C-alpha cells in the first residue's frame, strides 16, 4: 500500500470518528447539567429561566439540540461562549494561537532537552551523568505541574522579579501588528527585537513548567532506546569497521533510537496542549486551557464542545502525522501490513 | 566520513544560557509606555466604542503608570440592563456609568450624582404623597461618546431597562415600583411610583440597572428591543463616569482610561483589572507588586499578613450575610434518596429554632472567617438601616436545641437532610460546620453536604421547586432593609414564595404587614419602630440560619493612596476614581 492510499483511508475514517466523539461528548456534557446554568443568576424566577431556555434553544429535545449544534458547526458556527461573552469562533483563534505558542515553546524545551539529556545519559550508561539524568527524569515526571509552577513563581516572579506572568507587556504588545497571533512570530515579522525579547521573556516560566514532565518522559525514552540500540549487532559492526564512536552514536544508534522517541514526542504534543490548563491559569496565559477551565466550572458547554472537537481533530491529525514520520524513519515498515 | 567541523554541544548550551540571561536581565527593567501611554482604542466621538480584542493586553501603560486590580472572575456583560447584581460586570459599570444619586464613600449617606440634589420631602423634590420624585439633572455632563446628558437620556435609560426586561438583568427592581417616567424639561426628570417606597432612593436609584446610558449610542447600535440583548452595549459601555472602558481583553483584563471630559473631579490614574481566577496567583502577584489591589476574604488574610509592602484593610461589615435556607416547597420524594424528611419538617418552628441554636457560630466566625465577622440578628445586617445591637441574636445553645428537638419529636428517630453549597468557598465551610454541629448534638442527625460547581449550584438554586431542603449562599448586598426583607423574609416575597414561607410562618400576615408598612413609611423613625416590632418575631420564627457576616476586607500595596471602601458599592466595593499610587 502506498502512503497516499494510506492517507486517504485514514482521512475517510476521520469524520466518522469525529461524529462519534461529538455525540459522546454532547451527551456526557448534558448529563453534567443543562447549559442554561451559565446564564442563571441566583435569584431568577422559573419564568425567567424558561425565557432564557427559549432564547438559547434549550427547550428543544436533546437530539434536536445536537443536530442544531452540529449544523452550526458545519456552517462555521460553534455557538455562543458564555464565558468569553462572544461567539466561540470569534475568540477561538486567539485562544488557540496563544496556547499553540506556549505548547510549541514547551515542546521545543522538552524535545531539545529530552533528546540531549537522553543521548547524554544513554551513551554514558551507569556512570554518574546517567544516574543524575535518571534522577532528573524521575523527579520531573513525578512533580505536579501546579506545584512546580508555584515554586517558579515564588522564586522568579515574587523574589527575584526576573520573569513576569501573562503573555506580554501591554505596551510592547500594542506596539506591533499581530497578523498571526503568535507573539514571537509577529515580533520577528515586525522586526522588533524588543517585542521578541518580551515574548520569550513571558514564555520562559510557563514553557519550562509545561515542558518539564514531557522532558522527563522524552529523556527516559531516548535513554532506554539508545542503550538498547548500542547493544545491537550493527553497532558492533560499525565499530569494527573503524567508525569513530561519535559517528557510531549519531549516525547509527541515535537515529534508530529516535524512532520510538518520535512516537512519544508526537503523543506528548497533544498532552502538552491538555496540560496547559493548570499552567495557563497560574501564569495568567490567555489561552485555550484557561478558557476551558473557566467554561467547565461555569458550565459553558459551547466552549467545552468546541475544545473537545478541536482536541479530537488534533489528536487524530498528530497520530496520523506520527505514523507517516514513523514510516519515513524506518523504511522497513510496510504500510498496511 | 563526515569531516565537517561540528559545534561542540557545550557551546550550544552556552548560547542558550546567554540568551536566557539576556532575557532575564533586560525584561525585568522594561518600562515602555507605548505611544505616549495612549490606549489603542478609546470610546469617544460619534458613539465609537472601545475595542474588545482577544489575545493580548492591548493598550494601557506599563504597570508603573497604571493601577492594577486583580479580580477573581470575568464579567459576562457591562450593560446595566443586563447585568446580574453581584456579577463581575457591576465592577465595571460602577466605574464607567453613573446614576442620578450615588452612595457616598462614607457609610450609607446618599450624595448627588447626575442629579444635582438628593430628593427629600423637605426640599420639595418628593411630593407630599411620596409618589413623585423630581431629579434636577446636572448641566454640562458629557457621555464618553461626546454627547451631552439631558433628562431624555435618563428617561431613555430607565425605560430601556424596563422594556428589555432581560431575565438575567435586574429590570424588575425598576418595573416593580416605577409607574411612569417623564421629561419635564431638558434638565428635569420626574418619576412617579406605583406606591410610596421608603427604599426607592437607596435601593433603586443607586442600583446598577438605574445607570444612565447614552441614548444616541444605543440608538446608533441596535436600539431597544423587548426581551433581546443589545450586543453592542453588552461589551461597549457609553456612560458618563470618571473612567471609560478602553479595552476588554476577554479572559485577560479590562482597561479603564481616565475620562478627560468628566464633569467632576477627574480620576487620577488609569486602571487595569486583571482577571486572575487563581487565588495563589493573585496573592503572589500582590506580594510581587504586580497587582496593586485584590479582593480578599478572611481565609486569605494569613497568606498576606506581614507581607512586605502589603496592607490589609479591615472595615465595616459586608451587607451580605452567609445564610442557610430552609425549604419546604418541594414535592414528596423529590429530595435526594438519602434524605428522610418531608415538606412539613421545616414548617415546624421548633425545628427551625433548634437548628439555629445548634449551629456553631463562634467556631465558624473564629475559624472560617478568621475572627473577622459577626453574628447577625434576623434579618438586619450590621450597617444597614434598622440594625440594632439590642435585637436578639442566635448563639449556640445545645441544651436548648436538644429540648426543642425533643419537643418536636425528632430527637430519638433522627433525620438525614442534604444541603447544597458551591464548592471550595465559605459557603461549603458553613455547610460543614452545620453538619459537624448537628452530629455533635446527636449522631442521629445527619447533614449531607453536597458541594457543587457554581453552574450546578445555580441550576439547582434557580429550579422551581428547589430540589433540596437546604442550601447555603450569601444574601445579595442590599442597600435598604425593605429590599432585603422582600427578597428573603416576606412570606410572599422572592424566596418566601420559593421556600413556602407563608406555610412556615406562625403568623405570616403579621410579618407581611409589618414589612409592607415599613416599606412605604417615609418617616425614618416610624419605619425603625416597625422594624423593632418585626425583629423579635423573626427571631422566634426564623426562616434562615445566618451563619455570620464577614468584615469588609481588602488587600493593597502600601503605595496606594486615597483608599476608601464602601460595602454598599458593588463588589469589590471600591471606586478607582479615588485612588492613586
């Protein structure tokens, strides 16, 4: 089977999966209570509640409500976000770019550090650097992100005053245009080093917090894969034919060790996006995670549904991409077998 | 063989460290104020509205030139006709809109706002029959859109709210009492009431829903449609206040700019209200100097007490006691299956009195409120007209409670009843204190505390009938006892109807008669005499357990000047126009 055929097959399954996910999530969110909750005040009369239900179409049977919502999605209307006080589609892009920027920064931190540390430890098995790296990876993956975030805030925000919270300095943000919504990219496009520095400065703490656990996972995966590969016969053969150890490691062992690691990285990006909830709340990052948390607490189901749809599409897409990369990395993989 | 020269890994690491160091050292001292500190978009001119952008802190200035308040929740609307009392939008409405009469900074005294005088019978602005109020409108006041205030705007604003009559809003406050609004001339507004009301000025004219909006701005942006939200006004206030909304970055912040053409004493400093729902972040931000002020409750005092540069203000009592409701108006079998009581359970005044005598007030106030609170007589919060230290107040008396439970015939058999509360706050704690108090009195008395997310609680709370026999919340912060009585005490009032108080009171007509009479009595002394008669009746026949009343608290940096706080102002009970730093 060709990659093209494989792609087509996977893309055809995608809508069916999405419909299934949307029905399940729609039903589950309604079990948690009516979406009318977000519009209610403590002192509303039943008649006023009925007026609101009529206004938002919540007096219709559940299947009718689902079809209305699904129809809206197909026409580009994801509903009204009671939390954002705006149509979901009007705010989704800005929230998404803020989160994507944070997750990408965290991903860069995690991948760079994870692969470097994993390689470093794996190539020095059972020596001091290896032990130290393992200590880091165990503690990194077991440390709760909210605790780590507060720790960083206390040290670097309250006491040292090095890093701020939020996404930007308001004045610097306002000094450049934002065609993409990604602050770092926009600042580069505007040629503003001040804005770029501001963007990076605001990204450091949340990206470190968000990337910590993923760094630890990638480090462990990279290390164990590398250790395994270094024991393979082809590595002995490479050494036997006189290749320097550095090249044996980089050209042969590390390349093969990257295959399972890339799978983990792909999955981790999805988890990074989900992990933004706590980080965005604590660091005042105006992204999807914080929006979602607020939506869940206040019963803003249009926002919850939009988020679930988005993450479903993202996970399915990332998985697809990982499968394709996997195939490219290891040509022995026969698609469809 | 690869012969290219490779950069050693340690040197790449050095580059990364150097970049981080540059970021650290330069970022902390950035003091950019943008284009002369101007916000990117402002109201002003031709009904133009502020931008409501997403994705960043547009506008504003560096935090050194702006007063930053950390708020714990987001507004859903800043339209006076749509806002719910106590909701986050009231914070903004208080700053950007004005009313004819305002509550002054000191206590409950009323001061002129957009009207030049506070109407009284003595000054002739209230008719002898107490039905007609005349408001002389201030001359030379301009809205944020540049149009001039006239009596037409006032009439339009009130009529608008009553015509829209949005279920989430508070239009009923006006509609229930206003019979007619009239423009006498450009600078004279007259309102006729359907019946005399002692609380009209305190509770209605000063309320957010009575804020004055620009007629031109509304008409240019959707006008008024009965039962429909005006989406423009939802996000774009056009008032006459000392501040104008310059940006609303949803989920991030509100930015309020000093309104240069304000008719009165102008505000001193621009304001940014950061939406910081996480309590730890707000506390750390205040300690770090990132925020200048935050609203606190007693549970947060230990985290801030003694912090360098932080001052804690402790003032009068809030006017929103935490209370636990008794509900009898539910259908048999509609309560949670664990509950063993029927609708007649709380109809017995002995049981309601016994509950009131069992609750550990001292423990709740000393523990949950950190000693910053007090007990409340039924139902007159401290600071409100009608309050007297002489009124009887419930205290824990387990022996008396046992006697009442025995007399009611439930001591041996016991009971189980569920109480709902919003999770993670003082209301949940109050419910837990009730549970522990009852269990300590008699292990056969089981209170099940059901802590719910806000939306779930609101849904249950707004149901008819309420599917629980007990719930915990605080009262709305009413400025006048009549509004409070009608909401929570009157047998045919708001909660009186929901809970079935007419069936609960021993003499509902007497209670209703006193409340109604006091509500229309314009002579304050006579009114106080009526409340004096009412107070012991409410003590003997309690409709609530009033767990306690919090002290008004605020935490701010010691650089803040001009600090004033009045619990009668919508939360967080501050007006930024007084402040500077």
